[in-house]
C-alpha cells in the first residue's frame, strides 16, 4: 500500500499470470508468419453477434475493420501504421495537456461560450477500437469508440449543424420515445466539468455540456439521457450522455464516444451505480484484437459484469489520482529485459502526492510511453541484448529498428512489465517488436513522453484481457486469445 494514499477504495488491477509461471528470458519472433499475414491478409467476415447469458457483452472491433465496413479506401500496412502513429502523437499530447490542467475547478460557462464549431474528440486519436450498441426506443444500432481515457459518453445528434462522417445514420432523438433532456438543476448536470443552462431559468432550463480537450478543442450539445442496449436479450439501461449537434473532425466512422474512464459520468460508473443485478457487478474488461494483421475483419469482446474478471487473476493495486479522476493508474514498479530487472527509479513510475507522474492504462493510445529516463533505460538494455541482429533506420517516433528481411524467425530478449503484489505482465514479442512494412523492418514499439507520465498503450495490451474490478480494486491483464 502506498503511503500517499492514492489507492482507489473501489478499484484494483488484476494481472493474469501466464500459464507457465517460469519467466522466459528470450522469445522467438515468428517473422515469416507476420510478414505473410501482412502481404496476404485473411479477410474474415466481421462478426457482430451479441453473446448470451447474464453477462453483458459487446463485440470489440479495431478501427481498420470499421473503415472497411464504411467502404473507405484502405491503404497499405505502412500507410495505416503512419496514420496510427500520427493519431497517437495527437492523443498523447492531449493526455499530457489534460494532466497539466488537472486540478482546475469545474466551471459553469455562459451559453454563448458553448456555441460555434466544435472538434470531435475522435480527431485526437481516440478512435482505435469500437463497439456496436443500441441507443433509444426503438433501439438504433451505432458504432461508438471505446476510450478508457474519457468519461462522458456522447453521440452526434440530429438536427446537426455540423457533423463529421460516420458509418451509421446520425442519431435523431426525435425518433426515440425514451429520450430526455437533463434539466440544469439536476445533480447530473452539476457533475459535468463544464456546463451551461439554456432556455428559461428554473426547472425547465436545459443542461448543455462541453467536453474540453487539452489543446482548446471541445464538444458541445445538450446533456441528455436515453436507453442503451448492449445486445439482444439484454436489459436496456438509462444512460446520461452528450447529444452533440455541432461536431467537426477527421473521419473515424463512429457515431460518438463511449467513455470507460473512472469518473462518475463514465459509462461503467453510470450502469453500475443504477444496477442491483449481480450480472452487472462493478467489473468490466476488454480484449483487444491482434493488430499484426490490420486488414483482418476480426473482433473480440467488451464485457460488463461478474464474469468480466477471470477467477485466475493475480492482483495489483490500481491507484486513483484525486486531481484527475478519469484515468486508471497502475502500480507499476519496474521493467525487465532479457531476464534482468533494469535500474529504474521507483519514483519515476510513481504517482506523486501532487497528482503528477504515475503510469496509466489507456485503450486510446497505441504505443506505450514512459518518461524519457525510463524509456532510455529500456531502449539501451534492449539494444545491448540485440547487437547480433541487423539494424534498420529509425522510423517515425521509433528509434530502435531492425532488418529481419529473409529471416524466418529471430530470438529476441523477453520484455516484462512488473507491478505491485508480484504481478508480472510478460509481453509476447509481437507486443513490442512490430512490423513497419512488408519488407521485413521491425521496430521496438515504445517511445518517451515529454513529462513524467507513463502510458501503457494498446499495442502492448493486444491479445490480453484487460479487466477492471471497480468494487474490489482490480485490473486484469489476461494472456488469452481475444474471442
């Protein structure tokens, strides 16, 4: 337990240990199979069928599969990777800005402050993984971005002043009999970071929301509620969300964003607070599809309920930052490369009393980032252990790359992330050495941050079940296939 008391009373990280408890010092990277899948992607049919039973479950889809569904022009693997890294840089800058702005008081803006064009949060790299769920009565199926770095769910709504392109028709609240606008005097309205009151003052005054992003962009609309349905046979649940009439942004395909953060207005917080059913126990988990074959129409699951956290999970504390309650902070204590634990200062991974630093788990960031000194230690150790491998020029934000052309496989040092309570996340080689083209160039998929904040990104999370027990304080990294 940490002395400075940032352990969330109702949150913990559960890290699933490998079936083989003996740590490996070296891993074999199957170069030939990875390159073959990139050159000849398997075009499976995208499955979106709901799962049965008491547990609420949604299919989780990678962004590139949604691009195909929207009949967007698909690019080569290298082009898709470059686009991902560009979004990632924007995403990380947004997170860093949000962390720097932490602690500022909530504000009630004037209604005029909330008018004018707004920029969708999808522009800032949130749009990597999507789910499909029903909204309204009758339910309309919509793709939504899942994002553990955001709280308030929001959708594009008709009548739309300005909306970006999405795969589904834009949600029209006038066609939903269960849609309601939230009054300004409601406690929900007051829970927003920024809100205003529109219309007449008093009980009938409508609540308008503004979701602000770190670089000054924001999303604005009516704060509303409607029924959300997580698949056939599941009970519809009332959820407060932003109904945005004025949105601008790059194409991402989704109708909006499903915030999975730790804040009070996030989707998990809302459905768990309103449910007395054990099937929606305060736990959720996701398993991210393998991005090795970016063109594959594959999906996995986002699960809410008692079955979200496997019973075989090993536990480690998840920390809460009172200055920034959206993010899930991990109690990370070190890194090993090739079986040797690196000389990394524990302080460089810790969340400070002032709310700075720490390591967060983020579904919207692709590449894991660490403070510069931590990253340099990991990179140098990896380079020293791979002097026998042919190097390649740096690529984008990656400064440690290799030329594996003509090789069927290579042995690379194991990379393990260590967490409190003896929980170790043993990364498969595909989670830290990724192909950047079909010619055989691979790069170490880590990067530095410009501030003392670490971010465990979705490349390192892929093919693991990541679970959050919001009642017992657990997070889970389960090494398993995402099915």
